[in-house]
């Protein structure tokens, strides 16, 4: 008896705090995902890092042994200054004549800053440039978010909402199922247009990149991760890139357009009714009561095929009211008088026939 009451009490507590329990499990799952990712990256990359350190150490010792006039301290100082300049986007290689702050390169830099991609290959060198970058980003990033949201909202009607409504009316398919099919199809098309085809183009343009590296750059850029380990247009040989400014400008346009399309795909997936139902499992109770749109959408789609046509239903239910003159003639012929009562639809239909 006591065990049964305790079990009922536990079940009542779990049901009452179900959203909080689900949210706690969500946090634990995300932390576990981070830990698993860190473990996998460490297992994959740590051996390569150790091998690279070993090669660099051996190359340094070989250089010092072949150039006895150079001391280890002087070499250390030179390497430190070269690495510091490289972090600012300035290379010390003799055949490097690329400028990081001409107009087209600066335009590429502003696009990466405002879209929060931030490759890090070019950074402001002066204090004035750093101060202006702060002010420019404070104003530009919210403006860019507003600009992108306005474009995405217009494209959502054109690419997602209107096609789903059109095929829902034409094919009489359930809207949630049609939304999943449309989201999958849109994702595949966008992946082909803005990931795989551009990766093939970058592989042809960048001689040192293979297809995986090109695909990696496209994905890292369009998702605004922007690690900066691969930046197109940095080819040292002018023969491989005879028009560097046009190439850099085309990359800027590709990144902006591709980012808009990625946001359209994400918004399309975000509006899936199934995901709305899944998100409601982690809301508080008062929020779950307000956010019933997904349930109404699915319930409406499930009942739409079961309910009869409202027009036919109203036609069968509404009586046909006869005119006052018709009832007056009927009362005069019968020689009776009485209160005015509407005739039924059946009687009028018989008289009309």
C-alpha cells in the first residue's frame, strides 16, 4: 500500500516537472556531445601535432648546424617576429606582394566581420583601425542581422511557404509530411548549389586544395565558423590568379548569397511542425500553453480530410424561408388566419417543383 502511494507520488512529481526534467536532460546531452567531440578531435589531431612539432624541431636543428654563424637566440627572435607579423596577415616571404588593405581586400574583410565569419587572416594593424572596427561592428552586425532577416523572410514565402501551400492544395497531402519532403529537397538543392559545385570550382582555382579541403572551406565559411586556415585568393603565383581583385570580389558575393540561402534552409527546418512539437517538450508549462500552434496545425491537417465540405453542410441545414406573400395567399385560400410561421424547406421545394 505504501509502495503504491509512493509510486503514484513519484509519477505525479515527474509529470508535473516533465519540462524541467527534459530541459536538464537536454543540457546534460549537450555537454556530453561537447566532451565526446573534444575527445575525438584530440585523438585524431594530437598525433599530427606531435609529428609536426618533431619535424619543425629537426628542421631548426639542421638550419643551426648548417649555419653556425646564426645563434639560436637570434633565430628564435626572428621566428617570433615573423609569426607575429603572419598573425596580422603580413608575410615575410620574398615573393609575397599581396596587399591586405586595398579596396577589394578591405571589402572582403568587412563582409567577414559583419557576417561574423572572421577568418582572422587580416586584422587591423593600427589603434585607429582597431577602434573603428569596434564601432563599425557594433552598428554593422545588428544592421546585418536585420538585413538578412528581412531577405530571409521574403525568400521564405517564395521558396517554402507558398510551394508547400500550393502542393498541399494540389496533391491533398498532409502538410507536415509535405513540409518534411520540401525541407529535405531544399537542403539537397542548396547543398549542390552552394557546397559541392563551389567546392569543385575552388579545387580548380586553388592549386594547393583538393576537393575535401575546398568543401571544408565552403562549409566552414557558410556556417560562419571561419577558422581561417583556408582563405582563397592567397595564391602566391600570379599566373594561377591573374585577376585577384575580381576573384576576391566574386568570393565576397558567393559568401553573402550562400549565407542567405543557408539561413533559408535553417528557417525552413525550424518551421517544421514536428520540430515545434519537439521544442514544446522543453518549455515551461505557461509557455507550452501559449505555443500550441504546432498542435493546431497537425490536428487541422488530420481532420481536414475527415470533415465534410462546409458549404454542403450549410446548404443542407439552412431552411428555405418562403415569402410573406406566398403565406398570405395560402391563408386566404384556406380561409383561416393564424400567426406567421416560416414554411419548411421541403414544402417550398415541393411548391417550386
